[in-house]
C-alpha cells in the first residue's frame, strides 16, 4: 500500500535496528495466557472436557409433582418430621435413625436396622434430589414418594398413615405448621372416631391396622392419603436442601476453569493421577458420569450376595413393577403434575427379565464417608471396592445373566489403587448447614 511505503524507513540500516529493538521488547514481555505455561497444562483438551463434565454440581432440578418442593415453611415442617420418632409404630425410630447426619446421612451398617434388620444398605441423602429414581431398585420415582415408603414398611419404621393424621390433629404446633403450608385438615378426619392406627396392606395378612383401614369409607381413605402425601412432600422439601458440591475436587475444577494456579493445591498429585485413571483407562465415567457421578441407571457388577450363595434379590425387576403400581407415583392422583416429565418417564418405563438383579449406580460424591458399600454393604472399605473392580473377571457370574460388557478388570497396580482411592476421597463435600442437621425446636 502506498501509505505504508511512505512511512517505512528506506534502506536496511535504519529499519534493522528498529526491528531488533522491537523484537527484544517482545521477547521480554509475557505473551497471552494461551502461549504461557497454564495451570491446566498437565491435561489434554480431551481430558479437560471430561473433567469439566463433573463439576460444578448444579442446583437440584425442579419437581413439579410436588408443588411445595421449594417452599421454606414446607422444608421446615419436613425437617421436623424427619427427626420425629412419633412417625414410627413404636415411637423410637425416625428417618434420621438410618440417615444420620454425622455419617453423611447413612448409618454405617451393611444393611439397615429399623424395627427389624433389613436386606439392603442405607443410601446417603446428600444431593439426593439429583436422582432420577429412588431406592436401590428404583421403586419410587419422586423424592416425596420415596419418603413415604419407609414410614409404613414393617421392618423399617412400621408406622401407619392414620396414626400420623391423628398426630397432626393432636399436636397443636404441628397442626398449625401443616395448615400454614397445605391448608386445613379435612373436617371428615376428626380424630375422635379415627382408629388409633390404620394402613393398607404393608404387613402380613390379618394385621389389625389393615382391617381398620378396610373399614374406613373411600372418601375418608382419600382424605387420609392426601394428608399422608403432604407429609412426604414436606420431608422431600427438606431433603432437597441437603446439598454439597464443595469438595476438594470441585475446588480443583474451579481453579482449572479460572486459570488459578494457587487453587490447584486443592487436589494432591496422587489424587490427580487417580482422576486421570478415572476419566481415562479406568473407564469409570461410563457409569459414574456427570456432576453427581452417576448415570442414574441400573447395572449388575457381579458383587456376590452378602450371605453367600446365588443371588435372590430381584433388584430392578421388582422395583420397576412396584413403581408402576405405586399409588403415590408421578402419574397418580396425588401427583401435582400427572402429565409432566416425571410422569412421562414412568410411561416410557419397560420392564423385562433382563432387569433381574440390577441395582442403581450410586453417586460417588461423599463415597469415602458412606461405607460399607454396594446394595447389601458387601464391601467394608473403599479398598475392597477397588479390589473388586481390579479383578472383576474373577467374580462369579450367576444364572443366565451376563456380566456388564463395559466392565473390564482394571488390574490396578498398588500405586494406581492408592491414586484412585485418593481421588475418591477428594469427592467428600463440605457438611450441609448445621441448622439442617438437627430437629428444629418447632415445626
């Protein structure tokens, strides 16, 4: 261009010193961040994409099936009920009996112990609202429907929905809290002529509470079910607030995103090595993916039954049938969105014999605090879990069920084993607000 040629010095002697000075200045000046050694330099672009899929943990998704899911008064009422032993048949067991806040809302047992010993491990409740299905077998499709089942389960709390209605009617502060959220308790449920305890079939035939339930009129049963449903919805509103997401791993990922070199100290070199195995050759992310470290689906990982012998727990096969039959599912009359996405999820559900013996993929968040592991607590420690996956081809295969094709033995070296454990330990969240971990003075 002519304008450029006019300003450019003529001859090599004038231009060369000027260019040499400019080049020296460039060499002494730090370049753009992309040209420097970045804090994320130890990771490839593919690895970074994978890592960023795990954090941050988003807010729990909304639950249109529960109109009070985000209501503060409902959550407070639910918190009070969660710690209230009066919901149980013997007055000694609450939801917190098995979901102990000091143990990341688990109980530290292989299988739960309520009124009697159960058959499955107690899942934790931190970040529980991130789940798609509930219980190991997915027999509940919403958090509020899940909250109702242990209350009347004969070997868990062994309570009865009519006894809970009577409790709400007789306790003035509890009744006032309930009515602030849900409106008045129907006049038809005057406690004077309600039986002391009644519930549908949830115990062996001939149970007096079943006979008392059958003797109630259909309108009164409906009104009782509405109140019982609201108890579950209040508890769910509380449980939605049991959130984490501020683990050392989350802080490390934030440092990577922010190009914050100092923040990378959140994860040790050994834990970073474990992370590389987790997202790479270990292929752990196939089932444990996303911010909650779970695909939310059901698998068989060939864990031998706790008592030995062949498996007898049908797992998802039974759970899929039960969630469809549950009167409190997202499709039912007690759902606040019977035509919403949760109901559509249930409409699309198909149960086949291949579901027999499958169990839900648990979240790995807080996994170091929720021992023992697997659906019957078969493994006492994380080291046992890692040994299982390291030698998966040596586990027994029962009946006609094939091992998950995605599972391959990891053959972990001692160093790899320690690195993976260090990474899993880095997934422990900060404890929730202390105000959420005790029973409030008032509902």
